[in-house]
């Protein structure tokens, strides 16, 4: 790694901002003071740089190069190259994962069946399939008409979750009736 690359790596995460990556012609930077992600579209300019750090910070770390007209050319080049080095930043995928994590966190703890699996309660039924309320994500999933353990449809969204068991009725109410 060259001295310039080491300097860029050190400066890409500092007290003012963190370079997140690039997507097309947009550069993504986390502004630490506000805790917000700033999207810089097109070639960075003086106004864009001032959004993520004070201009004095840019002047101090990226002095004007001799013979260059633009005094912030080195800073602009840094943002472009550091973003490219971080790689692709997909804001839609990040928003989708964040929403899925929030939705999953809002789910109550699942009721366990006799087999120790979370109970997926049947909420609708036809001759060919069950509609069950998922204990992991809260959505309604459709399965073939057979009770017992299944792989949840949301297993691709939430890596690491296990199977659930399709059951009829409310297992909490059933347990309360058995105990009485």
C-alpha cells in the first residue's frame, strides 16, 4: 500500500465523516455529527464537501496542489477514490434489511410446540394448503396441506432461523385448557 493509499484509508473514517461507498454516479458518506447518510450526486463540489466536514478540515488535509486552479481538487479526488475503494453501496438493500430486522424485533417470543419448535398457527385452510402466521416475521406464509415441521419462507430473509411447526388453534389457549 502506498503512502497516499494509507493516508486515504486513515482519512476515510475520521471525526467528521465515514466514506461508505459508491453507486453509479453517487458517493455515500455518513456524516457523524448528525448520524445521517449523505448522498453526493455527480462530481463532488465545494458545497457537497462542506456538508460532510468543515471546509477548513478539507483545506488542512488536502492543500491546494501547485499549478491546479481548483483548491479542493485533491479533496474531491479523495472522495471519489475512497468511495470506489469501499465498493458498491446499495441503499435499497440496506433499507430492506433494516426494515426486516425492525419487523422481526417487534415480533413477540414464539410459543414452542411439544417438539420444541416455534408454533406457526393455521389462520386459513383449503383442501390443498395452509395459511399460517409465521412466529419469526409475523407474515402469513402458505404451505402444502400437511401439519408438522416446515422450513419457513422467511428463512432467506433472516439467516440462521430454524424450522417451525404448523399447528391448528392457539397453542397458548390449548396449554391453559390442558393445565386446568
